[in-house]
C-alpha cells in the first residue's frame, strides 16, 4: 500500500474536483460558454440565412465574424473576465486574436468544404467550438489578463 487509505484518496479526489469547479478559471470558462453560446447561436442563424439567401459560405462566415467581434468584445470583457485594464491594448489584442480565429475558421472551411466536399453547415458548426477553445485561452492569458500586483 502507498500509506493512503481509500477513503482519504477518495476525499482527495473529491477535494480536487471541488477546487477545480470552485476555481476562477472554471467560472470564467462557464461565463465564456454562456456568453459565447448566446452570441454564436444568433450568429450561426445569421450565417445560415446569408447562405440561404445566396451568399457563398466563406463570405457569410466573414460577415458574421465581423458582427461577432463587437458583440463579443463587450460581452467577454465585461461578463467573462471582468477586465478593467487598458481598453485600447485589449482591443488591439482582441483583434489580433480574432485574426488567428478567423484564419482557423477560414482554413477549416477551405479544407473540409472546398476540398473534401463536406457540408458547410456541419463544418461551420464544428468550427465554432474549435475557434472558441483557441480564443478562450488567448483571451484569458493575453487579451484580458488578470492584473499583476507587485510583491511587497
């Protein structure tokens, strides 16, 4: 035996799970998900409508991506990360982060719709989650970082 009883080990796993669920990053992830679901659900409907009305899928994605930029900046800055630091720096970093997100999204449409002939609706629907994961990490650690306090 390793010297830890099974009840202590079980308690340790429960404590760890509680700490993860009660942690700041987890709460931010939940808020990010809620804000993102609201924004992306509305934008996905817009995307499908644009394609239905005759827009090419990459053009429709580009239009809804730009719309989502403004709405998302406000939502994630205020509701997800409670960011109060330099707003100009955050805007510039937010736009740079989204250039990366846009590139990922565009590449996925080109690769899977244009070359592999998969459904644009399916690919765009899955792309939302891929880009969202990338953006959460970039937003948390670079766009809306926590204020660092100097040690006294």
